[in-house]
C-alpha cells in the first residue's frame, strides 16, 4: 500500500487573492523577522477575507528552528485559538509552523516525539496554509518537519502525513525580492530533492514524473534567472519547480546528500541549501561504486542532454554537470570551501558520521554506507576530491 499526498496548490500571478475565499475566522501568522520587515507578511494579511481576525503572530522563527521554538509557538496558539495557521516563509518557517500546529492540536505531545506512525487527529482546531517565500525547500508540499535539538547539535527529521499543509499558495510576488544568494541556495536544494526523489529506493510511478520535470525546469531556468535576476517569469518557474520537486521527493524520499547535509548543518550551522547540494555529486560517486541494477541516472542525464549509454557514464556525467553548475553559481564545492577549519572538522568526525548514519534519509539511497565509508565520503567532500568507492 502506498500513498500520494498533495495540498491544494494555487499558483501563478495574483494567487494571494485566493485567500479571500478561504473561510478564515481566526488567523495565526507564523513567519520570521526579515520577512515581516520586508512587508511580505502585510501583503498576505491584506488579502485575508473581511471576517478574518488576526489572533496572533509569531514572526520570530529562526533559521534551523529549534524544538523550543515549536513549543513556544504552540503555547501562544493555545491562548489565541486560531482556526487557520498561515506559514509565510521558507522551509524553516513552514517546518516550524507544522510542528506548532501539531503541538497546538496535541498539547500532550513532546516536540521531539512527532513521528510518522501515530494517528494525530489533526484539524479538530485548525488548518494550515503555506505561502513559500523561497524557491527550494518544498516544505509547502511535504509532511516533513526538520527541527534542531540544540543540546545535541542535531537536526531531527520529524513529521507525520497529517501535517501536510491544506493549501499551498505560490504567488510570484512572494519571491520577487528574494535575494539572489538565497534563491541559488534554495533552487539547488530543490534540484537535490528532484534528483534524490527520483533515485531513492522509495521512488514510485507517481513521484517519478514530478522529479524529472522539476529537475528539467531548475536546470533550464536557474542559469537564466542568475543572468536576469529581476525576471518575474524565471522566478515564478523556479517557485513552481521547487513545489513540484517537493511533491516528488515528499512522496518518495530524499537520500544520502540530505543525510550528510543535515549532519554537517547541525554541527557547523551551514545553510541547508549550501550543505545538501554540495554533497550530491559525492553521493552519486558513491552510488556508482555499488551495484548498478537499481541506480537510475540514465533518464536524468538524458534529460540534460548528457551522454548516458550506461548507468556509469550517465552518473559520472551527471556528477560532473552538477559540480560545474554549482561552481558557475559560485557555490562551495567542498567542506573546506564552506570555511570549516580542518581541525574542527576532524574533531567532530565521530559525531558527524554518527548523526549522518542515524539520519532517516541516509538509508534511502541505492547504496547505504557503513561507518568507514561515511568517514571516507566526508573526507572526500572536505578536500573536494572525487574518489572511487
Ligand atoms: Fe532539502
């Protein structure tokens, strides 16, 4: 038995106006300070239906939100009693809003105990609308929520099928002023979702087409958008592609690049969109060193017009293509280029490897690394070396 889940998706110009049709009585806004200061929260509020009352705002979600942020937001929601929660932001905001929502509906739960197995019984109190302001995380289309446990410097992949947003609204106006460096980070994260969603062992016939389409759109559009950063059309295409990739990997799974990126980001506080895409070519190198009967690089490489007569050739060309794309975008190609001193990297190796090994995404690739392989992979990624595994 398998599921395909999707929010209702409203996209394109003037999508925000759809809000006036939603029967919102008591709205609770979740966002961050920068977006509130940039006027994006106000843009959304201006489109709420007449009867809607704003009963609370939590515009202080930090990058990589902690378990405590989720608990605080839920506590405020318990007093405010919203019937709709509006998450306005990137993945951090939307993930935090999902966790706040769960804890608001289920105050008996601990934040770190949110899991995909339990029946939560959400939507007795509220529903969730996600309004993404980046072009990457896809959180508006998935039921995952990543929270940080600061005591252990660890990112926790939590979530439950029930916390998929009810509605995702993709209005291009929400990404028009997204700064170019964040646009690049998040678009490359979305590309990683598309590639890992297509190649993970949980791929399926419903997610495949979405992942391929998203990969094609991002590879075609991102360089154009970087050359012409004010183009609304390119930005809208990337915004749509990110949600398509979100639907794709959200109904499949991400894989090893996410497992390693979460581990590195949790310890060294590196942005998700820098760490995860950086690892992707190394994890392709690693997968190519295993059996090729379940890898799926040929359709992806062919889509990008790369030579792909065998899985080996396709995967190797895809990894080269990704390294070149990231270099062209000015992205770091190694852990050293992220500015992490070697002694600090080595001092944290055992925690890095341990956290990557325990990340739920790590086991979703076609080749699952053991501890020594993960150390080798991290060291190769530190030095920017392509090695044969
Ligand atoms: Fe991601």
